[in-house]
C-alpha cells in the first residue's frame, strides 16, 4: 500500500487524473473626477468576468492503491472535475470636500455591487486505510449551485478640527444586502432545482477622537461597529426541505493607538491596543466533506500591535513589528479559546549610492507566526514557524532612457516545512481524508525590471 504522512512535504507527485485548467479572466475599470468649487466628485466603475473549466484534478497528491493478485489497483482517493463562472459589477459615487475654512473635511458616497456565479464540481472520492480500501460507492459528493448577490450602501465620513491639536471623526454607513442560492437540477441528489433567498440591512457608525500635540505625534481612540451580511454555503445535504443562511455577523470594536516620530524623524514608532466583541461570528467549518459557514455565537478578540522603523545612519534601516491576538469564543460550535497567538517580523536593509550604477540595495527579513487552526472544527493546523528571506541588487540604474532594477533573492532560506493552508474533510463512517498545502520550499531567483 502507498500512504502519505500528513506532516511531511512530498517532493514528487504521481498525479493520475490531472489535466489542464482553462481560465479566462477579464476586468475593466473607469474612474472619472470632476472639480466643482471646493468639492471633488468621483465616479468609480468596474466590471470583472471569470470562467474556469477543469476536466480533471487530482487532489490526493499521488496514485494510491493496493497490491491485489500480484498487481497494483489504483484507488481514486480524491479526484474532481469543475466548472466555475462569476461576473461582478461595482459602481461608486463620491463627493469629497471641506467647509468652515477647512475645519470640516468630509467624504460622502453611494455604493452598489452585484455578482452572479455558478459552480459545478462533482467529486470522485474514496477512502483508504492501510490494508483495506473503502470506497464511497453510491454516495454523491460535490457542488452544483448558483449565486446571485446584491449590496447597496450610503456612507459618509466627517472630520472636524475644533482646534489645531484636536480632531473628531464621525463615520456613518447604511447597508442593504440581498443573497440568493440556487441548487441546480443537474445535482444527482435532486429531482428538481431549488432556490433560497434572504436580505439584511444594518446601520453601522464609527467615531474617532484624536489628539496631535505636535507634527510628530498622533494619539487616538476609535469606536466602530461592523456588519457582515448573512451567507449561504454549499449545503451538506441539498435534499432537506429548507436551507437557512448563517446569520449576519455584528462587530463592535475599540482601539487606542499612537503614531509617532522621534530623533529628528529617524525613529518611527506606532502602537495600538484593540478589543472586538462579535455576535454571531461567522466561521468556516467542514461537515461531510463540505466547506460550510456557521455562526460561532459570541466571541471576543483582544490584542496589540507594535511597529518601529529606525534609521541609525543614512545607509541602514531596521524595522520591527510584533502582534499579539487572543480569541475567546463562548457557546461556540467547535470553539477554540486560546492563550494568545504571537507574530512578528525583523528586517535589516542597507542602501549605498554607487554613481553610474544607481544604488546597491540589500535586505534580510525574518518573520514568525504562531500556530493556528484553519477552521473551527478542523484538526488541520499550521504549526508555528520562522521564515528567513534575503534580497540584494541594484536599483535606479539609468539605462536606455529609463531605469533598471536587478536583484537576486532567496525565500525560506532554512527550507522550513510548514502547511500554510489545509482542511480535514471529516467524512462520516470513521474514515477521514485531510489535505494540506505546504508553503514554498527554499527557492532562489533573479528579478530584472526596466521602467521608463
């Protein structure tokens, strides 16, 4: 039998059901601006079209099976085919200006978004345990659905400066969302097509108080409310009488922060402490092999972010950032209360003028991320990791009427093995199938860019 170890990155694959994917994407946007007195009017229009056809995809990473009567019998652990298409249109109108001799700055606008899409993604799935293949014969898995979503909003942001040191910012937004899920009659589990729709609306304010004792320091407190519309997910059982979307997610956040510059602008230091309270938190989970969206009850999130950049000389730059975040979910489905997660990065850069060769630039970065789970009821976990990268080369080199940049780079120089995304399908019956996407191994490259 051939098996894969979940913690080891495979270097070679024997993909026995892979074909080419045909993807066609087109996008267009148009921005128009008019100045009318001290008011700037802006129109932003965009459209995007996406279509993908995949006649065969091997997601199990190899040709698995058993030895049977002296020969090898292949078992399709996880093969799929797929068709996807999505069209979206977005229109935004803005008016930006000031009043009362510049003491009041404002931006108001209207927003509209619509999208429709379709996905047909049948699975050919099997489950294999060492010594015994168990096939899911007669069980249909996959996706056959359409979506039709619309969102409309009116918003405004107003900043008033009663004195040179203080400012007050008020934000207002009203949002309406409509979503429709259509289940296609081509789904072998259905006798006829089905459709479900729901709509939501919410008013969400925000308020900021800021104090600027000097040009080098800004202290602020911010209160904000947020809203995520309800969402339909691919149902695990489309034959049920009614399919309800996950409820809307409502957030209330508080943040205290500082942005500052010190030592003749050679040291920049920013800090923020935040707390978020969420109702009906929307989280991703897997049920019977399907990705679903569920509400995780009430949840709180607290943490801090620190960021510093130091220029000890004209040639050297050192930057550091650190983040801490603690999540607590009460009465949550698959809750994951934790002791807090850490992340950070340290970078050192060097730049030297070289005359006709522009600038010689070099940089080394090291980043850290704590472990985390990919979904609320998932056993797939990204372990904590350090990643090291470096880059060196020349920039702003005058060549042929333009400027040349050329650099040699390396990523993940310690060749760390880590999963950056994964899922445990959690299929019923006592047998499971988990898949993970490993991060890029050690790699090197050269970039050459010429700009006029």
